[in-house]
């Protein structure tokens, strides 16, 4: 499925960020992310303002070139052909820049790979759902006689909400609901295969989302990014509950009883140590591992999550800290930075498209905003020393936890720096001779 970690570091074929360079034995999916341009919709996500600027200057230069050519041919005013040609070249460059940022995004970003080989460039969204499902099913069938780890990162539910015709209009909740129903069907197909191969009772299955609903995703009056219920904020907000609180669903019929609800905060970082324990291994001891195995909690041998403190980041910026005060059972959360909503009371960053993590797009808090999540899960009523007798005690305890946490961090190259996020032609995966990168697996086989 969607890898979203990129591919190359220094050359087009070094594949340093590829899944096969990070412990996986097989990969089929999208190395980048899914954006509106992959579907060719009218509302591009990448560099919209830059695209508008390129297109404006392209039109102005074309108009000027036509005016000068007509004036030259009609002898209305003297102008050298050299000036007209230079102006036309400038217009062509602006046009290429505009088309590259808009038209070529589909070809550069929306690709499918099998291991190190590109199978589709650009990907055919009409067949992606069936392709992903077929790959996952054949992987299970191929490995059913031995232990296996299958990580399926679905392109559902993610804008632009690619949904096959079979599921369009099926839900009462518009295109988003249709997309959820198709995802549900896909998961059901995978569970059917697990059952058919008699693997149900000894296969641990974990289903979760990576973040809350994307509030800023709209098309007209249609909400395309989900709904976060009573929780404030959404995708891209590293502190508010609506951005980070998601359910986890576990299925292991041979070991875990059905229908049990565990109301304890865990983390997606817990998947790694859980899988290691299931495989009979041990996590590395030469580094700080932030996750904890979920098995004691799931089996009931422990009543509480091992996460007494959880640190919530937005990019590299620490936005909030959650503390489970074990003696009282209270869950506190302190916000050190919160996004500036646009408009102010909207609960989202509609003008920016997604909330930033630092700079003038956030408000820093000292002392931090403190909430009692046990009584106020919507984070509607920030506490103060006047309203909460334990305010200073809790803030000091959380501050001490942050200091201890930061001692465990090791500086690494900043992967999210502006330089690492601009397009570099020499790193672009290409299935042909760059820049002619068009291919389809069926055509290649033919």
C-alpha cells in the first residue's frame, strides 16, 4: 500500500528510503502519497498559489508575444525578432514550470512499485483497489505455511477518495462514506482469505488509522476528510485529540475473547514491540524504544497501559504531553503549542489547507494549556491555578517528564527540511528514459 517515505537519497537508484532497505522482504504499493492530482481533479493540492502565478505570467507573456508579432508584421512599431524570440522562450519556460507543477505531478508522484521495479507510472486509479487487494491475498496464500507479517497501508480513506463505481453512491454520507464502505469490503476480503486458509485462530490482526479526520478537506459543501465527533482538531494537529485519537481493533480468535473494550491509551509505536514479541524476538537494547508490547494489556495480565506519559509531536515540534496520574486515575494533557485556526472559531486551518507545526501559524503557551481529559475529553475548558488546585503540581510533573524525554533523543538529519521536500529531477524514480517516464505493467509484459 502507501509507503509515503520516499525512495532515493543521492541517486535515482540508491533506494535508501525504500521498504526493502528497512527490513521488509517484499513491497507492492505507492512509495509517495496520494494527492488530488493523481485523480486529475480540479482542486490540486500541491503549490496551488505557485501554479496560479506561473499560469498568470504565462498568459501575460503569450499576449505580449502575439501583440509584438502582429505589430512587427503590420509595421505598426519597430521591434527586433530577437526580443520577440527571447520573450517567447520566457513564456515557454513559465508554461513548462506551470505544467510540471500541475500536469506532471501525476507522473512524478503517483506511481506503483513492486519491490524495486516501477509497475505503473502514472498509476491507474481505476484498477488500484483490485491490484492492492490481489497482491495482499496472493501474499497470504504464498506464505500460509509459515509465519508472516503482512502490513497493508490502504489508499482508503484518503483524499481524493478514489472509489470504484461499484461503491459510489452506496453510503448516506457522500463520497467519504462510499470510500469507507469500500475499505470495509477490502478488509472483509482479507479476513475471508485468512478464514479460508484456516489461519483465523493463530493470526493476530490489528486495524487502526494513522490520524483523525482531515477537517480542511472540502469540495463545495461536502466534507471529504471525516468527522472527529466531540474531539477538537484533526489531521496535521499534533496535540488536539481530534488529530491523534483513533480506535484500534484487534482480532485473534484463538487467544483473545471477542467484544472486550480496553479504554487505555496506547500508541501506534506499540505495534513494533508487539510484533517482535509475537515473533519470539527481543527489541534492541542499544536505544530508547518508545513503544510497549500490547500483549499484556490485551491478555488481561496488566490493567493499565504502560504509557504513563505520551508525547505528542507535530513534525519535530513537541505540541502536547499526556500524563496518566495512576494514583487518582486522572488523565491530564498539557499543550505547549496549538495551531492558529483560520477562521478563529472554525476549529481548523481552512485558509492554509493544513495547520503548520511552528512559526506564526501556532500559538506557544507558557505556562501550558492544561486539560483534565477524564472530565473534559473535548478540551473545551483549559484549567488554571485559580480553577485547579493541582495545576502547579501537574505542570511541574509534566515538565520533568519532558526534560527526561529529551535526554533520550539523538539528533538526526532533518528529513522534513525545505531542501528535502523540493522535487529533485536526479532522484525521480523513472521506468523509462528520464523525463519520458510512462509505463504500465501489462504493456511491459506484452
